[in-house]
C-alpha cells in the first residue's frame, strides 16, 4: 500500500484544521467493491465535507 502521508502528519493536519481524523488502519480503499459493504457512519462526514465546498468547486 502506498501511503500519501504518514499518520502523524495526517493527525497534525487534521488537528490544525479542527477536523476529526478517522484512522482505519490498513483498510486500504474502503468501498463496497473492496468487500466492506455500506458504511452508514461515513455518510454524515461525507455530507459535511460536501457542505464545505466553495461555490467554485461545487
């Protein structure tokens, strides 16, 4: 698995932005096709991210 950034760096970035960090360990790509099924708890954080988009990217 290729890591985009180290977990300590991700934690620092999230803390600096006042964002929660959901560490899923070595889960890899989490989606239905990967066998994880639906993740209802993930819908609320995704919706909050979508609400934060600037009008230019919406």
